[in-house]
């Protein structure tokens, strides 16, 4: 038992120690106080705040000025604590003091939703200090923390309270474990749902304390409702909504009498070219309003005896028909029938004229193009090819003898026109130019492809880059890129 003289001596020593080294002074006071003293919790709180201040300095979240201010505040509170100590704090039983039950912190992580037959991990933790209860744990909405009464030795269980078993629970921890300051005590349970539905799961804690020399137990329980799903819920990607009725249905027409619907080619699986579907089995889009929406009836009802309205401008129909005929004639007019500049390949003013569209050479080429497979090039006799003193392009842009072969996605667009090309004193070479066109079919970018070319002459590159920019393709939807492969042959 402490005396008044001894307590006065301790206070003088503790005051000097607080000014020199705060941590050791607080630890000496804690050792001198009885374990069941009510002042121990205040002292542990000061020690915890001192440790938090030191962690902030180590982690770089506090400056030196902030650290000194925090230390001064803790020293002031420690001096006030020493000055308020009395003999009753060191002799609680003699003063008739009954210490309260120690306070602690409970943390439990139990999923609110589980999948049938799939094991889930449930965690229970107990500690004296709230600062350490969540160490090394990822917090989520399933984690709950609450203050409870604890003892040095505790028991924790997870129980299925249902009459018919709804959970299978396994654990490799002992039910009874001890608690220590500055650390947490953990129990881990593996819970496997056995039935679909919503069932309770019981959390049971047991406080073990010595009462009149005998160990007694006190139980603390909580129930958590768990919903068990038979199947895992399907989650849509973030930002994507579910399906909605669009009012557009797809119907397939039956083939007309005498024709058979084309079967799906087996070559599709092997990677071979798949022929296009027949028009007879192409889907026909039919607009049908969704059930939740009805088209308003905007049709005006004609009353009996009311004459039908006549057009105000009778000449408008005739003008529309004439405009349509002009547009059709312009569209189907041969692109090179009246453009000798597009087919002239020699020097300016050359007397060579393009072959007429109905000539025997063009007819023979058309028949050969229709009969030959698309992946094979067609070779024509040399005597039928136009003669020139230098390299030149043929008279029709879709001829197989076109010196610049169109490759890549650009092959889907038909060549409308290309300028003449003359290269003198040039050795044999193959030059590949990367080309990109816009929706109107005009070349917007051309670059030299060194990896696919066998010549790097700057003058030849410049001439072919300038020539590639003057190609014109038929319009289409969106931009497209590909390559032009020039095969240069010396004469």
C-alpha cells in the first residue's frame, strides 16, 4: 500500500521525467498504478495519443513545429494527471472502490448477401483499443464496429440458430482466446449457405471474469440477417443500362417458288471467304411500335361531300421528275467517257485516246474479270497492252494491269480516277504507299512504307507520294485506309 510520503516522492520524480522523456514517465506511472485502478484508462489514452503523434512524424504527415506543439500539449496533460493523483488511486480496495468492467471494441464482418453453396469468410475481432481493431483489414459496408465490455479472456462463436440448418460453419480458431493491449484478437469462420432464402446468423461472445474467487461467464449475442441467392446476380457493366423495347423487329421472307435458301457455308469456320447472302433471305426490317407506345392517329377524316384537296403547284411534280432524271443520268454516266485527262498517260498533248467503252478489249477484260476468282490476278497478252516510252497506267482504273495495286480495307472502294504516271530511267522496284481516304473518296494522307518497299530513293518516293495523293475513290461511309503497291519495271 502506498503512503502519503511515498506518493509525494513519486510525484516529484514523475514531474522531472515528464519534462525530459514523456514516454518513459507515462510508462513508470502506469506500472505504479494498480491494474484495477480507474485512472489506468486515462493513462493508456495518453500513451495512445503519444504513439499516434510519433507515427505522424514517421509517415511525414506532421512538421517539426506541429510535433513540438503536440508534445507540449501531452506534457501539460501528463502534469495535470500527476497532480490529481491521490492515495485512493493506489489503494482502490481500501477506499471501497469497485472497478468497472473493462471496455473494449468489437469488429465483425459478416456478408449480408451470400450465394448458395459458396463459402464466405466471416471475421470477428476484439481489442482494448479502437486504434488497432481495423489493422490489416480492408473496410467495407459489411464491417461493423461497436463498444462492448470485455475481459482478459473471451470466447467467440458463430452459430446457426435455424431449426433446419441453413449454414455450414467451420473454424480453425479456438473459441477461447486472451486479449492484450496494443493488439487485436481475431476469430475467422468459413460459412457455406445450404438453402436459398433469408436466414439469421447468431454472433455469440462470452465474457469470463472472476467473481468472489470464481470464474463466471456472461454471454453477449447479436443476430445478423443474411439473404442467400440461388444464383449469382448478373451485373451490367458500369454505365450500361438494361435492354429496352426499341419498336424494331426483324422478319425473314420465304424464298420465292423455285428458289432454295442458301445454307450457311461451312467454310466460315475454316476462315475461307464466305459468299454474300442471297437477297431472297436477307432480313426485312419491319417497324412495329412497342407495346408501351402507340402512334397517334394524325390522319384527317374526310367528311362526305368534301372535295379532295388539290396540289397548289401542279408544276412541282414535273420538276421533281425532271430533276430525278438528270441526277440518274449524271450518276450512271461513265466516269471516264468525257475525261481524256484522266486516261491520258503520256506527255501533255499526247495523241493517245482512251479505248471506247464498247471496244473489244474492254469487253474481253470485263468477261475475264467476271469469270476469274477475286484473289487471282488476270494476265492479258502483251500485244493488247498499250505501248508507251515510259511507265504509265492503263486506260481503265479497275484493270488487273493497274501498276499500283490497291490492298487492305481500301479494296472495298472502287477507283474513280487516277492521274498519269511517267518514270524515266528508273530501275525495277516495288514501292508501297500507305493511303487514307475520307468519306468523299479523296486521299487525305499518304506516307512511305519502308518495311514493305525494296527501294528508298528519295526522288522516287516523292514522285509516288505526290501521285498517290491524286487518286480518287468512290464515296462511302467514314474514312478508310489501305496501301498502294507500285511495281516499277524498267524498259
